[in-house]
C-alpha cells in the first residue's frame, strides 16, 4: 500500500512542484534567449534555473517518499527538462534555415 505523505510534506510537495514548473520554464526561455543574443551570462542564468529545478526535484522526491518507478520517473523528468530546450532549439534552427538552391528547384 502507498504511504500517504504528512500534511507538512504536502505543502512542501505543492510548492516544490510549482517551483519545478517555473524553473523549467525559465530554463527553457533563458536558454533560447542566450542562443538568440549569443550572451554567455544569460546561458549561466539558464543553468542556474536548471539548478533550482534539480534542487526542487530532490526536495519533492524526499518529501513525497518516491522510490522505485517514481524515482526513475523523476530522473527521466530531470533529463527531459535539460535536453528538451536544446533539441527544440536545434529543430527550430534547422526548420527556419535559409533554403538552398536545391530546395528552390
């Protein structure tokens, strides 16, 4: 049977889950902005947002007593949050690239 979490852990879980969403969105936005502006300081801010996301996932995992499949799902989520903006950026760059002479024929 699944153990329910304590009330104090419920509030921690609620706020860390919200922080995961916000820090993941800020990481994606700052990463894209750093690529557009070619500014390394913005990229470091993106990585700082990702660090906040990592800490939030660790706190959520401990507060909600994740183990087994749920712990593996947390790891997959963290990896997805890291690689998704990079993949989306490359997809956008290749999709919006200038057409070559072969494409115009």
